[in-house]
C-alpha cells in the first residue's frame, strides 16, 4: 500500500482575506490557530505553515530581512484583543533586544497589529 503526503502551501498575503479563510486554515492544520510571520518593514504576512521558520524562510527568499520578521499565532475564534499571540522561536533576537519568544517591544507589537488589521478582515 502506497502512502501519500498532503503538502500544504504557505500563503503570502497581498490582498485582504476573511476571518472565514483563517478559520479554514486553522481547521485544516492545528484546529484552533494559524501560524503566521509578519514583515513589519514591508507590511507582509505569510500564513499556513507547520513552522514559523518555514514562513520566515519564504519571506527571506522573497526579499525580507530577518530582523523585520516576527512570528505570531492567530486564533480566529477569539475576540480581537486575544486574536494575536506573540509567541515564536523566531522572535528570539538578542541583537534586536528581544530575549524571549514573545515580542517585547510595544512599538513592534503595534506594527504587527496594524498589519494584521490591514490584511485580515474581522
């Protein structure tokens, strides 16, 4: 018997997407959340990968700089104040004064929030 792997494709968001699309992504992979990486300089989001590192690599291949990339998780069934979780291994950036998996800078969290609001229609 032959086994087949289902390959999911990450999506660089260039046009707004709906909350329903995020819910579908969540349901197909982790159940209740979607991993995302945000480029705060280029105002881009990549979604729908197993690892933030894969999303980070895709953005770097497309011209982003590592210090501009921040990993988040999106919880489509929660209210907006809880919708974004700032937690990823790619956020460990001692050279950027970020020494945790979270996003310690309020300014960077605000940039991330604004980009999420721009591309995900809640």
